C-alpha cells in the first residue's frame, strides 16, 4: 500500500476515536476460576464453525496521532522532492530524445536529397543510353546495307556467287592439302596397326590380373558315403517306402547300385541335389530313416539352404560393389554356390568375370556400372529351373520381371552372340566371359563323354531316312538337321524336329537345353552358255 493510503487510514481512525476519547473507562478485573475436579470425557457432537468476529478499531491517544501527522508531513515532503527529481530527469531525457530525433531527421533529409540527385543522374544516363542504342542500331542497319551492296558489286565483278567462290577456295585448299592429309592418315594407320596388338595384349593381361581370385574351381559330384549295406537297406526301407518318400520330398533320383559304399544323387537342379545330399547324410548319421523323419529333415535342410543362398548372393554382390539389387535376385544369385559349369563353380566364374569386365571397361572408357551388372547377372538363367529354355532366354525373362535396365538385359542376351551386339558394354561382357571360361584350368569336362554326347546327337538325327546331314554345334547345345528335298516335304521339318526332340529328351543326359533345327532347301541351278 502506498504512503497516501496509510495517511488516509490514520486520519480516518482519528475521526472515529476523537468523539469517544472521554468515554473510555477501565474494564473490571476478571476473577480466575478455581480448578474443578476432572470429569470423564464425553464425546460431544461436532459444533458448527463460529463466524469470525469483526475487528474492533484500534484506539490511539493524542501523542500517537501527532507523531503520525508529523510522519505523514515528512513523507509528503519526501514524496514531493522525489516527484520533482523524477520530473527533472524525465525532462532531461525528453530533451535528449528530441535532439536525437532532430539529428536523425536532418540525416534522413540529407540522404533523401542525395538519393534524389542520384536518381536524377541515373535517369539522365538511361535516357542517354537509349539514344546511343538507337543510334548504334541505325548504324548497324546502314553497315549491313552497305555490306550487301559491296557483296553484290563483288559478285558482279567476279562473275561468281558467294557460295561458288567459297567452294572454289575450299577446293583449292583441299588440292593443296590432300597429299599431306593422306600421308598423315597412312602414318596414323601404320602406328595403330603396330600398337594395336601390343595394346590389346596389355589390356587383356591387366584385366586377367585384376580377375585373379583365390577361389579354386571345384570338381565334385553329389555322393554320400555309407558305412555298410545295412544302412543301404534302411535307406530303401520296407517295400521301398523310404527311398520313394525321399525322392518325392527332394525331387532327385537316388542310385544305390552304382558303387558299393556310396549313394549317388542326380538332379538337374543343384539346390535340390544339395538339399538331398545334406538330408541323406544327416539321416544316415542319425540312423532313424523313416518317412516322417525324412520329411522333417528335408524341410529343415531346405530352410537352412535358403538362408545360405541369400547370404552367398549378398556376399557376391558386395564383393563386386553392387548394393541396390533386389533381395530376390540376391537369393537366386546365391544358388551359384551349388552350380558348376564344366567343373567351374559359378560364384568363382562370376566373381572373376566381373573383375575382368570392370578392368576392361575402365581401360576403354565404357560404362562401368552397366558392365558390372551385365557380368554379375549374365548366367543367372542357369539356376532358374522353374522355366524352360536356354539360360540366356530364362535370364532375360527373369530380369525383365524385376525391371532391370534394358542396357543390362542386352548385355545378358548378347553374351553368347545369340543376338547381334548393340553396345560396347555388351561386347565387354562377352569378352570377359570368354576370358574367364577359356583360361587354362578354369573348366574341365571328360573329353570322351563330350564327344560321345555330340556323336549321339548326330546319330539320333541321322536315323531318319529323309535326313541328308546332321551337325551338332555350340558344344552340343544345338543340332542342325539338313533334309533331302527329294524325299521330304515342308511339313516334315516340323514333324521331324518334334520327333528328334522327344528322342533326345528320352535317351540322352545333357546340361541346359538342346535346340533342334531342321532345314529343307530346294535349289534351282542352270548354266547359260
């Protein structure tokens, strides 16, 4: 509360107590009651809270009133002094502020005046610039007219147009320089021929050096060793139920009669063959060979192989620097771990080929990323067993489903020259694949079995009377059949190709696919004398 409120309260109390001063009497002395004997405490009902009594005004004497009045006068004097000091300070501050405002106004007025002067100068310059521009445009038009007039006069004097004169000058220069140009071209060609072989050899050696890996190609077959014939009997089971259940669950063929002490597992699907091999090893070790146990073991091994293939595919992609490939494609690439092409493991081949392709692309300035993906995915069709066709066709169809860029698909489609090359990157993928597959020690196949397979293909085709010649080409992937046109019709080409395909599927064992092409050709030849 301010001191003005305190003073008002004091004067109000003075007015209230002034008329009652003479009526104040002494209060009678109260007697102290004697202590009463203690009585048993009885619980009383709760009482209602009492209302607060009004505060009686405080009674003051004359001395206190005079002191209060004196104190009030002092407070008033001090307040007036303080108010006066505050007012003087406020006036000083106001004068300072007014002075600052006045200075700023003068400064702004000066700046505005300066800006107005500058704007006026700029306007004058702009006007002058427009005038000069118009004058320059006019002068350019006059010069162009003069130039055209001079050209017409020159053409009239020379008797040639501008184009004809230019052509004559160029022909003269060409005649003078043709000999020098020919000599330069001949020297460049000679130098290129001299250095081409050395440079090509250097590039290939460097690429092979980059492609060197510490992974040794494996030569294995799916064989499970068994301790004795008793285990073989368990594998067969009562009435052959165990072996039938095993073949049904794994999708492979089990051969128990090939050699004693071992079981051979055959299937064109490397994943199925690996699942069957591991499952049979575990069943033989466990000893409990029965249909229920076979089903449980095969499912467990299949789950483990699925995880292994994904990790192997991921490891292969990261080894060549590919990190954004779809997970499904990584899973399929992981099947390379169990796939061999003429004894060469596909993971080793793909890793080696990709390194070679990257080195070649960097050397010749091609798109490294396209070559990298083309080398990584070029043989992916070999491990896709759900579709029929060559591994190139199957791989191309698979990559289209996952929306792989067309330039990469072209590299996969052209890496066996089935389709003409459309880019330098496709050629590099083809070259890298050839280097990796053809280097000494990379692949191995029994020569006798290879020749036997080619011979069987030609023998089956030549067994029909209408066939004139038959040739097994592309390492046994295709057989060309030439019909005798005098002993066949055009319809025989379709019928005979189907018959040969059925016999090849039934009588032969071969990797991948075999294309049967039947050709019937009629020629008319005469000699004019």
